[in-house]
C-alpha cells in the first residue's frame, strides 16, 4: 500500500524546520548507503548534533498524526535522515536494505520540505505491480510506501530538493493486514462524526480492530 498524507507539518512547523535545516552541515549521502546503493546514490545528508534536534521534532509530528499511525502500525522507527539534492544529483533505482541499524525496514517514507515548483526533477518514483508511480508532493506532505519496492529519485535539474526520509518496522508484517487495519481505522474515524450511529456499532468496530491487531501483530 502506498499512501500520501497532507500536512504532516503545518505552516509554522514547516517554516521552523526549513529555517533550522538551512543552518545544518551536509555530507556525502553515500555514508549511509549499502554496497549496491552507493553506486547509484548521489545526494547529501545532514550531519551533526543539530540535525538530531530537527529529526526529533519531525518524528514527534509524525507520531501525532493519526492517519500515518493507522497506515504504518509502527513498532519502532529505524533511521531518519534529512536529504538534499542539488542540480545534477539523483538516487538511481534501488531497494532499501532489509535491516537498518538493527531495525527491519518494512515501510519507507519521504516527507517533502521543498515546494514542488521550487525545483525541477527530483520526483520519487516507486515501482509497483500496477506500474511506476511518480510522486512530488507539496512541502509538509508525506508519502509512505513498502520498503520492498524498487524506487529512485530522478535527477534534480534546477533548485534544491530537501526532504526527511525514514524507515519503519511495523508491528504488522503483512501488507494486506496493514491495509485491512487502515480501512477499519478510516471507517471508525468517519463514523465518529455521525452522532446517530448506535454506540454498540462503534464498540463492535473498535473490538474488531483491536482483535485484528492482536491477531496480526508480531511479538
């Protein structure tokens, strides 16, 4: 399941993050690439103590977002990085490592920090069974997709592409299970705004969702 989520970062939070990112030190992105990925990775990533503070702020915003949590079923977070692409930079077709810093990478995400009209190129392209999907979202928005997918970042030809990228180990191993839980959460959220719904319907739906999580969750 690939989903996009608007406004993970609101206007004020986005301005704060971008201002802090501008002051960070960036190094060669190959530092965190696997052996094969190093051959196709040409970008930069933020480094240093100040970077960790920005990442923590962004992670807290992600953790507060109900739609993200319903879709990802987060068990734990893997690495979270701040990436930068300038003209001529790209990240060729690759697949993410199965484990990153000891955390299984079930899901990957990209949170865009640059407005799409501020740079040319730089789309995230994800290969799926239904075909290749090209993603270039408004600043503050996020795409969540399976780490098992082949994907790439197309060359940037103008401007600068800033993004926060990260990996998640989900408590639900099955992609089908995560999708089913996400659908249930969406239904439950939509019913919350209908006062006429029988309270027992809400409770039964909550019970089904909780029991499905128990059934599908890994220890």
